[in-house]
C-alpha cells in the first residue's frame, strides 16, 4: 500500500490511489510556518478494517518529524489516533 503526498506549502494531502482514483486520504492545512491542522480523513469502504487511517496518520507524523512541524488534529479520527498513540504526542501543538 503506497501512501503518496501532495503539498503546496499552504495545504496538503496524504493519499492512496488505486486505478486512478483516491481511495483513502487525509487532508491538512498549514497554520503558520511550523504547524499544520489535520482537517479530514476519509477511507473507502473497501479498505475498512485494514488500519489505513492509522497508516495515513503515521505518514503525517513522519512528515511532521522530518520538517519539525506540530499538529492540531481537528479531524475527529486523527484526534482519536493522537489520543491513543502516546508516541505521537511530541507532534501535538
């Protein structure tokens, strides 16, 4: 499962594409030079139960660590992941 990323320095998305369609994605917006807001996560029904949402959050955490960014997870799913996974707490704003 290949997670891709698009980022234009104002907004971005982590996503999984299959046959030219995005079947999972997590979007974010920059809120200053060192902070992003995760605002939406969506996973196609065909991927439910495979931990795809967690993998998207994990990709975002890796990106944030590489770029010294913090996060405000406004998306309810992402917020729940950050509460459950204490190893991500270093990225919370």
